[in-house]
C-alpha cells in the first residue's frame, strides 16, 4: 500500500481508537478492533464504513486492465491487442500491478495500484 493511503488509514484508525476509548470511559463497552480488523470491516461492512467515513475498495485487475496500465504508465505499446502472444502476456504478468485499491475519505478519492 502506498504511503499516502497508509497515512489516511492510520489517521482514521487513530480517530476510531480515541472514540472507542471515550466509549469505554463512559462505560459503554465496545470491542476495540485491531487495525487489520478495522480495515477489513471498512471493506466489508457498508454501514460501519459510512459511519467511520472511510471507504476502502479492492479490485483484482484483468489481464487487459493490467496491459492498459502498462501502456498508460510505462509507455508500452501494442500490449492490449496482442495478449494472445506468450511473450507479451509474460511481460504484462511480470511487470503490471494486479490490484487496484481505492480509498475515499473526506470527499477525496485516492487510487493505488499494487
């Protein structure tokens, strides 16, 4: 995950932890999620995600999307239309990211390819 995405997640998770500590002080018992559990809950629980204000989406990229990424970001040419050639397919599989992670927070959307 790129640095900017990680910083946003860290910030939102920190705010979440503070809110949970306040609830515990008020004797309202909620279980504190680990950061990994927090991220997974944001990905899978729409109601929780909306309440927190952090939307995390992950998408596996198709071979065509990966080839398009190489064309757009690395200047490779003629990849998308030639994926039936073994050499071109190998280049795409070795050099292109496999996932797109999108985070939306405070009306700002950030994409990261991994």
